[in-house]
C-alpha cells in the first residue's frame, strides 16, 4: 500500500497550502483534473517528468481519503 505522505505534501508557502506532489509545485487538484479530462497516466508523466506512477496513485488515494473522511455532498436526485 502506498503511504500518501511519502508522495503528497502541503505547505502554506507553496500554492497557498494546496496539496502537491512532494518536491514539485504540481497540485493534486491539477492531476485529478487531468485524469478527469481523459489524460492517461503516461500522458501526465510525459507532460510532467518529475511525476511517477506512484505519485499518481497517491493523488487518487488522497482524493479517496478526502471524500471518505472529510467531504459531505448533498446531491439532488435526478
């Protein structure tokens, strides 16, 4: 299992404290948006050479933990 804190970091001096991939200024938010837009892992790693597959997995786990533990959405029934 991936340890999220080995890959994701938050520092108020970097992107106003947004979670980023360690040793970069690449936010988890950006990675998730790229994935939602249909970018493959290979596309992302090619565009951001400092990002590896484990970093991408950590971004997904970070988002999963955020939804599971902290975010409550009230979605209207369709």
